[in-house]
C-alpha cells in the first residue's frame, strides 16, 4: 500500500485505510503517520524496530544482506539516520506490498541506485550542453571569436543588367 512508502507503518495503514472515507482523509492519515520521524537525529535499532513494527533481527538481516547500512557509534551501536529510514520504508514496501524477497530487493535497490547515478550524469550532461550552446550562441554573435577560420566577406556589386535577365 502507498502509506508504507510515505512514512507510515503498514499495520496502521491497513487498519486505518478502510475506515477512512475520502481521499483527503486518507492523505491526512498518511501525513499524520509521517510525523513519526520528523526529527533529524539518529535512531537506535530498538526504536526503529518499534516504529516500523518489525523485529530487530529483521533489521540485522537487512544489514547483513547489504540492504541497509546504518552508522555505528564507538560502542558499535547501530544508528539509523533519516535516509536509512527512507530506505527501510522502501524495503518494507517491497516486502509487504509486492512480496519481493531479499534477493529481489537487493537487485531493485542496485538498479535504483544506478538509475539515480545515471540521472545525475544526464543532468550534468544537460548543463554542459546548455553552457556549450550559450557559448556558441555568443560566439555566433561575433564571428571573429567563434570561427575556426576567419571569414572574409567581400561585397560584390550586383550588376543590374544581369538581375533583369535572370528574372525573365
């Protein structure tokens, strides 16, 4: 369901979704669930497990499989950032909503990261093209700056008698 992707837990959504009537009420429910992690801190594994109603061993499994990479304190305690929680929400939506197994999740997450990298490269390329077009447009305004070989234009007076003959 969409709520697990948008910061809510699956259980809250599945219980509340059917009871809520209008689309606006559903959106309010989803936005209310997003208030769970408004802070910009880091969360310990027990807090994350409780927020998302999953067992801490599930979080450890996701880390062991490379799906999550929480930071660690000097005492080796796992700390989950907001980015980790967004990634966890995506993982949980894959598992709960789409029934994707751990291997499938890993492939999907890798493809997602590669797509984000490619999007970044495309944005850089578009910026380069825009700069190049702008540079060439300004160079075209002054042909002496942008021309590989300077152009010399000589004006040849047009013979009026030839012009009359060519129109016939």
